C-alpha cells in the first residue's frame, strides 16, 4: 500500500503542484522521501515580470541544471 505524499495527494490535490519547467506533477512536501521515485520539490528563486518569485522545480529538472530566469543563489 502506498504511503506518504502519494496517498495524501490523491485525497487532497492541493498538496501537489507542477514543475515550473516540465509541468510534471510534484508533491509540495519538502524533504519527504518515497521509495517509488516520488519527485521532491525544490523552490528556486528567480524573476517573473520583474519581481522575485519562487519557482517549484522537480528533482529531475534541478539535477539536469534547469534554473528559472533571473536565478540567484541564496
């Protein structure tokens, strides 16, 4: 039986968001490990319309080097 974000997100879709790059559905709970390769969210700070914005990013996009426009390390 699945546990963690996978099952909770099925019951409450507000626990999921889409990756800003690939639009893959990802869990909004940070640091939550799921053995079945659940995509963990990473909040990357960039700029959108001249304002600082947090971009939800899946681990795959983060690991391949995708960064939002105006990305800054904090």
